[in-house]
């Protein structure tokens, strides 16, 4: 017979998951109701409203997809891209390659625009790619979890719009920790997760889809190659803007996850978005300062660092895995890097509840001891 | 500002979700670890082992998909069916039609074999359909939630195997409440949910995929039209049978859901599968007897009733919606029916924690009062 679950208590300072807010866990344990219960329909409305505020958008089509963040991005790619469509994919690290793989799986023809790890794309590179020919979609990562770079988006949004294309953004690591101004930056579709800076466990893929993207979906020439992720079917349940139509069953929503996500959004708006973003920036600044005191620096250029995900250079002669192992023995998870940064950097996340001064101090004092500095 | 979530306490006796076991909610609130933490890799192994036992299978490829039950079925259909493949879909109600829609979305050519609502398929009907030509897959619903019918599968499995086809089963409502003997009945692929008879909240799609199905997937001529649901990519994370290969990142698993699901499976095996199935049958038998005392009967013929989902005929002159509304005021959810049964029957689920004599008595005594019998 199995014993009941007894997980270790770990301070999660990798690239995600972060430690969820305790109130989120309480909400996930609240009494379940049916997915068509009037109470739950109200929860759905509240969730859509609060998610729109976080994405800084008036897009009606703003919901958590019943899958993880990757499932939300697949939803966007499979609804926007038809077989044969050209997709410009900006690559600034691993998760840009992931977007390319999603585009290919959707039948798209990928035109990569890439820079080295740690760099971000110059908007002019996107403009030049359009000179080679039109594209249905431009897909980009906002905060690249593999390199710690934060991609500026506003100028790219303008260029994409001028070229009559659709801008799709992977906001998995950024949303909840920095501004994602979907309407202001002319983003047509964005996807994130319920974990990381949002403060709930992984399990949902919150997306927003703007009217130009919805129009493109309505004018597809072939059906979406998915039943589960088909946005037109999905919004028969979540409800189209014409609210006089009754909601009809699509799939049974993950009620407990949506309870927890609704609570995470409530906590974000109770704290205030500006205050929350400032808290993430302050924790980052403090981390940089305290790491400098023990002789550690960041890989990513200061001009475009994502505050919630810090790529810390491993000093010469220090063994990556053994330090991470020692930190884990002290109840603190930090993560290794991969690709060209494997063995050369740690990825240290300060996300959601963990973006605070006491967490930074606990991390750095332990790292100092483990490194013997 | 929003108030914290405060859902009503409802006894959930519709077709699902049912009330999860309290220990499952406790497990879902346990401290989160990372999806690549050694502790979580052990949880994954335990989950696979216990899910195999429930499916009565030795299939290595037995995991909860990171989506709801419908997402698990989409995973199976999209991996098994290539564009142009012929798929025999057995239809005994609404969820058979759903399987047909999934097959069409996967590019399949559907050959329906249908019977009237409340009936089940004669294995000979499948044999006759094979006389019209071969088919890659035969897809069937085990417990049809729209009609309360339980489809016998053993003889059909033999026929499908003789015709060198693959048997895919929707076990969403049956698993955990009645035997699903995947190996004994020659089922090649089955999908269920984490809720209903399994006792966790909705959010996962537990599947099992046998070696013949895996072989077919490995011999596909075109890639799976999904990145998220692509089983070959997915098992780079869950691990292939050659356990010497390190697990690599695919997507961030819904840790809390898998904690809860692992606890639900633990509770099932602690109770014992035979004892659990007997409890569901006894609750059903008691319901039928107690309903008869107040003059109510079941729609589904006694020869093939799914014990966990009872289709109760609404007496002449009784208003469906007002009775359900009165029951909900008393904190008890029962569900309406749809299609040809709309307004003519209630769907009453006795699933998981709710398949007990006290629950049946509470239900029937309240129904008696509300009906004035």
C-alpha cells in the first residue's frame, strides 16, 4: 500500500513552478460545483474580467485554456495558422524554437529571425523580414526563460500591424511580473500560464485573442486541426460577446484549477498591478546587488533583463550540479541552464510570492555559504 | 475588489463532477515541487503504476494527460488516426457522436455504426461493418453518459483484433466505478478523466495505450497534428520503457493535479477495486429499489445499465427544471438529460465518494418531498 503524499518543503527559485500563494491552495480546496452551475458561470465571468485587466486588454476572448501554458500557446498557433501559412518566428532562445515547432505542427511554414542567446530582436529585423514577403503571423517570446532576456514589443507590434500580419506573443514567464500591454502594444494573441508570476499551480493556459485574430479564425479555409483547442467550439461554453446565447457544454472545466486561478488574479488586483511589477523589479535589483557582493554577475545585458528570471554566471572552477545539489539540501531550488549556457549559468527565478527581499536574502546567504565566499 | 471565493456546498449527483474525496483536496494543497524534482519523478512512477492497475493493464504508456478527459480522448484519436484513415465509430448516444467529431477533426473518415438511445451495440454489428472493408480504428463509448448504457466490450475487442484494427475506448464515466479490463478485453487505447468515479477534480485525462497502438503511432506516415498531445514527445518526459534515458522537459506538468490524482488512485487501491466496484453496484441497486418505492423507474434496460449513471424517467406532468431547481435549493444537484431524453429524464450520478447508501437515502427522501409523493 502507498503512503499518503508527503512532499518536501522547497523554496522554488527555478524558472517555474514558483511557490503558489497559500490562499490559492485554499481556493482550490473549496467545495466543487458543476461546470454549468450558476455559481461557476459567475466565477468564469470574474476570471475573464480579471484576466483582461492583467493583459491590459478589452479583448472579449480572454480565458484560461484547460491545459498548461504550452497547451494555451498550441491553442493560439493552431487557431491562427493554417497549413501553408507563413509564420515569422523571432528566436532569442529555446522558447522561440518551441514556437517554431508549434507553428510547424500547425502546418505553418516558418521563417526564423534569430539573434544570439542573451540578445533581443531589433524591430528593424522584423521589418526587413516583411520586405522578403508577407506573413500571416509573427510569433515572439516576451520573457525568454532560457536567456533571461525581455523582448521589447511595442515597436514590433506597430510593424506587424503595418504589414497586415498578426502578432502572437508567448507571455508565459512575463505575465504577472511585468506589464503585458496587449492592446497598447498591438498584440493580437498572447498566451501565458497559471504558475510562475501569476501565483497558482501549473495547469491552465490563460490566453487573450483580439478581434483581428478572431476575424482571421472566422475566415479560415480549413477547420482547426483540434477539437479540444478549437476556439470557436470553446467559446460556445465560455460565451461569445452576445451573452443572450446560453452556454453549451464543450468539455468539463477544471473547476478547482479555475477556482485557484480566480483567486490568484484576485490577489494580483488586490495588490495592484503596478505595485506587483515594482515588487518584481525591486527583488531583481536587490538580487543583482547582493550577488555582486559575493562576486557573481548576470549573463543577460542590463539593457533588457527580465526581472523575474535571472541568468547568473557560474564562476570559473565551480561545479554547477554540486552547488545546486547543496542548495536543494538546504531546501532551495535553483535551476541549471541549457543549450550554450549549460554548466555556465544558473537560472534563478523570483516569481509571484517569491519576489521579496527576505527571499532574496535567504537565497544569497545560502549561496554564499555553499560557495564558501 | 473581489471577495474571496465562497462556493455553496452541493451534493453533486449529476453526470460529473462528483464531490472529490477530502484527502484529494489535501493532497492538491501539499507543497509544490518542480516538475523535474526527484520527488516528483517518484510521484509520476507511482501514478503510472497505480493507473495501470486500475486499467488492468501492463501497458507501459499509461499516464494522465495534462488536460481534461476530452483532451485525453483527443490525444488518443490524434495519435492513432492519420488523415484519410477509416474509423468505425460505435454510436449509442451523445458521446459516441463526440468520438466521431474527434475522429473527423483528426482527419479520419468516419463509418458510424449506431443504435437507438438506451441500446448497446451487438458485436455482430461491428463484425458486419468490417465485412464492408478494413478500418484503422474502432472507437466506442464504454459507459454512455447520455443514456446510462454500459457497452459490453470483450467480444468486440476480439472482433477488432481479428480484423487487425485498433480498439479505442471512451472510459470517461466507467473507470473507477466498474471494471475496465484493458488487457483482458483487448483494448488498444482507452481514455478517462480524473473526476467522476475516480474521485479527484476534473483536469486530467488518464489514458492507457497498448503496444499495438504504439506500433501504429511509430509507423505513421505523417506527424501527429499536435505538439502538446504528441505521445512520442510526451513520453520523452514521462519516460519510455528504457528507463536509462533521462527524462527531458516537454511541458510543465500540472503538479497539484497529479498530486491529487495520485491520492485518488491510492484511495481506490486502498479500498480495493473489487470492493469499490461492488459499492457502486450496491448504491445503484439501492437507488433503483428506493426510487421504485416512490413510483420512479429507469429509462435504460436492466440488461446493460451503467451503475454510476442512472437515467430516471420523469413522471407525466412533472416539470423537469422546477424539480431540479427545488433539489438544488436543498443542496443536491441532479442533472437534466438532452437529445431525445430532454425533459423526459433526469441523469443521476452515484460516483466515487457519493456511491453510498446514506447518499442514496438523502437523495430519494428529498426527491420524494419535492415531488410530493
